[in-house]
C-alpha cells in the first residue's frame, strides 16, 4: 500500500536524497511521514516548474531527487520538463498524482484532468507506469531503479 510510511521506505531504499514537492490531494497525506523523517530531505516549492528546475539542479550537483506533483502542475511545468529531460538529458524522476482518475474510470467526474494527463506524459516522451494507493511499494522502487539503470527520466503516475 502506498501510504506515507511505505513511500518513505521506498524512497530510502532507492537512495533518494531529496523530495521536491507541492503536497496536494493524495500526495499531501504523506506529509506527516515525510516531514518527520529528516531523510530524505523534504523541499517544498511554490510552483511545479520550480520543482522540476530545482530537482534538475540537485541532479547536476550529484543528489538523487524525486519530484512529487499533481497532474495539473505537470501541465504548468511542461517547458521546464522539456528543458531538464530532453535538452539537458537528466534522469529526472517524478511521482505525479492523477487527480480524479479513479472517478473518471467509473464515469463519475466532470474533471477533465484525467482526460489530458496520460496523453501529456506520452507527448513529453516520459516513460511511466500507473499505480494506485493499493499498489505494492516495490513497484515504485522497481520503476525508479529501472530508470536509474537506464540513465533516463521516468515517472510513476498515482491514480487518485
């Protein structure tokens, strides 16, 4: 199950040094575990483009960050993502909350976020998997390690 303590354990198992994020929706429920941990270092930012740019700088400085944002923030941060992942070719890893994704699968939301999220991730040529809160944390670890082994960017999309 992907809750605060299991996600923290997964991050530590991956050697993640910094969690750059804007706590929102499901991701926000992890804040008590992440803020109490001390390691990895929790860095809160104001905008998603800032999160991606900051993580890029951390990567250049030899750190191992992960970016946690919601899908609407991904929409906002596209140019920064393009620059960090495709121009600089940095192995940025993101965990992106897919707001209203589960409700959309049941036809129970008017939120257009689910309609655009996955196509946008594909458009930015960002390899990804979709997990949900009942997923085993080992799936998150496996996807992160695969991206690192291939020295490429990647993402876990968390269905909310």
